[in-house]
C-alpha cells in the first residue's frame, strides 16, 4: 500500500488470530508472512499467508515465543513490521523493544507503555494518580507475614493476583484468614512459573461483580477514542467464555462514565495503537480499574460488529503513522453482538482439555455470522496449545435477536472428532438468568446445577448419530455411490 513504511508484515502467532491478522494485511494490499512449528506445517494460517517460516524449539509454544527466531524470520523475508496477535508476546516489553532495536515496526504500543501497563501494580498506581477509581489493595512485599497483616486490615474476601500476570494465571479468591498464607504461596509460585515474576498483590474482592471492558484506540500523541464497552462477565476460573457488546444492563450514563475513565487513562499514558481498559462493576454501581491490556483482545470482534471499525486494520494504520480511524463524535454503535469461545474441552467432565483429530467441520453461513478459526479437516488437536479452537461471533439488531441467532448457529455447527464445549454454550445461553442479562463473574458457579447435561433419549441419540454420519461426504459416497458395473445390474445384489 503506497505511503506505508512497510509492505510486508510478519504475523508472530498461529491459529485463528493469525488468520484474522492475515486477512487484514491482505485487505490493505500488503504481504503476509506466517510462522509455524512443525506440528502446524499444514495449518490454515500457513496456507493463507503469502510466505511462511518454520520455527524450531523444545516445544511448539517455546518456538512461537522465541523473539530471536521471530525477528530473524522477519528480516530474512523482508518484513518491515511484526504483528504479535494476542497472547503473551504483545504484552512483552522486551520483545517490543527488541523488534524496534532491529529496525522493525512493532504493531502495538511502545515498550515503555507496555511496561507501565503490563505490571498490575504500576498500572494501578498510574490509574490512581489520574483519578481513576481503584479498589483498596495491598501491594507486594517480601515479608509475607506483613503482607498477610495488611490484607486482614482491608478485610475479606480478597483477590490475590500476580503483579505481572494476565489471563487469570496466579489468581485466587480468599474468603477467610486461615486460607490466606497457602493462597499467597500458590499464587506467587504460579506467577513465577508463568511470568518469571513472583510478585503478587491483593485487592478487595467484590462479590457478584460484572466485568466491563472498554476498547480504546490511541495515536500516541494524546488523542484517544473509545469504541464503547464490552461485557465479559461469563467466566470460568477467570477465563472468559462468552462476551457481548454492548453491556446489556448498563445505563447510558454509567456506560459513559466507564468509557470516559478508560479514555482519560489512555490519554494520560499517551497510548498508541489498540488497547483495552478493564473494570469491575459492583452491584451498587461502583466501578474500579482492574487492568489495561496493551494488545488486541480475543473478544475484539464483538466491538467490530457494533461499530463497523476493523480493529486490526486500525492497528496496522496506527503503527504506520496514520491517525485514528474516526472522531469520537462520528462513532456510532449498531445492534448487539455475542461471541462464544469454542474450546476443545469436556465441559461435562470438569472441563478437561480434549485432544483428537477434526474428522468433519461444517460451519453455518449467514450475513450476521462470523466464525473466526484456523481449522482444517483432518487437523490434529493436541495439548501443545491453548484449547480455544475458534470463535463464533453473532450480530443482531437487539440482544434478543443476537441470542436467538447464536443458538441457531451453535445448533448448525458441526465439529466432529474432538470433544468441544458447544453443547455447554447452548445450555449457558438458554439459561433464563443469562437471557435476562442477570450475569456476573460467578454466574457459572452459581448456576452449575442448571448447566449440566440433559439426559438424552437413546432413540434420539441414534437419530443424531445417523444425521451426523450422513453429513460426511465420504460416508455418503461409500453408502450411496454405486460403481457403474453394479449399477447396470439394477436393484438386485448377490
């Protein structure tokens, strides 16, 4: 694309997000470079990219997180920029710094901003300094005894969190003083294992909170817009399951207050590129800053659906030095969007991760449906990567219509060969409390007894299996395609 400081982008990720970024790269008329470990040699993102470079490592994950190899791959292919997708790399300040030091453009915030916002303690202090509400908390200290005493002073329940954490790792709820020391030790150990930083902190835990986040875009010069809020309250063990935009229960006034707080924080940080400011909203209407994710979120498509803004395209343009895609006053929202995370897991067996081979994949099609994925039929699903396989994204004129369409799409989605959470998602969405918008971060635990599997009539199960079998092209050919020689005989067989 003329005027851009780069013509080729290396996508430092895999799976559905790599496919999503590659699509935006091609939309802009640019060239894409994929990376892959040997286990992904025939993956969809590899086939959709213009070029691909193999990474090596002790494990597939280690290969994908190897900054040295990624930068070398970009230079070898002539890529002038690197898009890290989501995950740990986009919030790794050292990686962003290394990319810039190599003379490449990092499609995301600068390393300094990532360091500021990536550390939960420094970001909380920064938010507090700029008038953003922050929940009472106890900051980390090497003296666990003193830490425990200060926690008791702010009162229980508290949430123990990793200072350098994200994605729910190193987090636990402590409701009684006797549980504190063990929880602190476990959280510190997890934080060290996942992030190489064992520091933890505690904050007052708000019962039955809603998790509200605001998508922001900044140009790095103090100009920031928000793209409205998302509702991410349906979670299991701090991992999001279903996301919506906008929130179904916020008043316009409360939504405006939260979005304004997000913009003020991003302006103060002179934020560049896409980011998400996350808040906890109590039943009393009070909201508190939770964290800022300096990257594209898994749930970004619901914001795209209600605003019409292509967030990945906006990221690339901002990294290229272009301005914001629009002014705040020109940005409107339309309808309601819901995203369901399709995961390889057995929801009826304590969400045990599942493995297998995708024997059959049939994706429903509709103008109001997006299925973000990196899947191909015959692909092996292993324990090497995160269990999320795809995202079903639905848009409707209203929340009610979006719910109806989501159920229709889930019912028409066929993914055989590996156990998924599709049936569980259907039960979640059919739950009367969900449909009424009476949701909070403890929703899944609170309604666990209602979300279990419904016993199936054996005859109904037979009908479903027959219907599924008839959906296989290979099965139909085997059963119904008769060789010409035998067909000429007629109906008689010996």
